[in-house]
């Protein structure tokens, strides 16, 4: 993944790199309902709609379909109604791409957002499984993790909320639409096309090393040595992110500010010193 020639890499923050990575989740989606569940993927989905994917359907997160692409937290002209019962119809049709969060993800893409600890006596209750089972078996599902750590990416999830590839029964047609498309974190972009449908690194963000990812993951990640570098935004994409979609800078509250250009320079210096 190479950066556009007109990007201003030295001023790009890690949060803005993550927005670009989230926007590219929707590459080629066409007329699909985008359902991002956090600030960074929300900005990413709206950036995709303003650039490469104008047919994306976006909502206010409740029951209204936007005609335009407003800033995060702002309203705008409404072109349709999307009550909960219609969402279920869209889910079943497969024409939706959700970007969920995760408290735990294992090497096969099983996701937990329900509880920590033994199923019969959990030590901490969270959201519950919510729509994760239905999402994962009906349409493309991606995950956004703002802080990549071995606590999130561990060996085994305590509760399976979103279905992973090792749970697939080839004889059961219910699993035929399983598509864990991407995982985007503050360190890189991943999929599950590693050996045996395990997690694989596609790109690492500027300034992030393979060692850093390995140290913050509780299992082996395929493709770390071959992973490219996540591209930086173009000047026009930066303008859209900063002036149109997120003028309040909410993205920087979700991802710790790290200037991508400076981080890349530090990484190069460290590599040269070894």
C-alpha cells in the first residue's frame, strides 16, 4: 500500500492513518449499508462515501438514512427510514458491512464482547453477544480495536459472540456467508487469510514494527515479515477528515496521537542502530 504522491506524511497522525484503513474496509462495497460502531470507523465509512464509494448507505445510527454525508455528531437531510425491523431484512440479505468492536479476538476471528471469565460465572459482564452471531453468519463483518494488546488478541476468547473460522461446519449451509473481512487496530490492518484461516498482517501503520505487533499479540500472526505499510491520506482526504467529517478532532481521543512521519523516522533510526 503506497501513499498518494500529494500526501503530507510528516503531519499525519496515527488516528488519521486508522481512518484511512477503516475507509478502505469498504473498498468495492457498492450499494451496501455501512454500520460502523465507533468514531474512527464512522469517519472512515463517511470518508469512503465522499471518495471511492458514493453508493454506501449510511444512517444516523438509529432509524434514519442520510441523504448527505454530515460530520460526526451532526445531522443532515434525510432520505429514508430504517427502523430496526428493516435492519434485520438488510442483515439477512447480506447487503450490510458492520465494523464492530471487540474485547477479545482469537487467531481464528472469534470475537467476544459479552463477558470475561467462565461462562457460568463470569468475572465481568459487558455488552452481551448483541447482534454479533447474526452479523458474522450473514454479511461481511470487520473489527476495530483502538488499542492493540495481548489482552484483546489472546489465545482463546472467554465467550464466542462473533463466529470465527474454526467454528465453521462445512456441512452446515448457515456458515457459507461467513466473511471476517478486516481487523483494523492502532498498529495495523489484518485479515484471516493466514494458514487455516488464521490472522494475517496485511499492513502495519507507519512507524510500527513487526516486533511491536508480535509483542502485543497473544498468538502468532502470519505475514508479519511480508506486511506492507498502511498508506497515508492524500491532501484531499486530510481536508475531508479534518474540515468536513471530524472538525472537532474526536478521532484523536480514540487513538493516541502519534505523528506517522515522525514515528517512521524513529523506526528507521532504531533499525539502523541494530
